[in-house]
């Protein structure tokens, strides 16, 4: 019973912690808090894509922001969805709510 509880909490908290760490790093780079440690990514803002979208444009927007092919982002999203189903769904819809459309 304890093992199941720990496994469930691990499956939820670990991906959320990774999303939070990534959000913190993006915020730090954008605000200049890490000016000595990291270079700013792109000059374009993070937006959900209208042209390259399948569901809500999240993967297309992330791909455009980082300058990579949207198929790579979608494959990574599917892998996260398979490994961490509840957390990946929550993270996707949070990004869709918080990131404005292009």
C-alpha cells in the first residue's frame, strides 16, 4: 500500500517539478536573472501557433519558439503522455491556458 502511494505521488510530482523548473529557467532567462549563466533564447515571444496546430497549438508554438521541427516536440509530448499521463495532460492544458495565441 505504501509503495503504491509513493509510486503515485512520484508519477505526479516528478513531472510537475520538471515543468516548474523549466518555467523558472525560462522566466530567469527572460528577466535577465541569469545574464551571466545563460544566453537569451529567441527574440520572439512564446505563443501558441495558429498555422501549425493539431489540438490547441501548444507543440507548434513551442517548436517555433525554440526553432525546431514541430514533429520533434510532438514526439516528446507523446512520450511524456505515455510515461506521465495525468501530469502531461494537466501541463498541456495549463500551457494552453497561460500562453497566448499568435
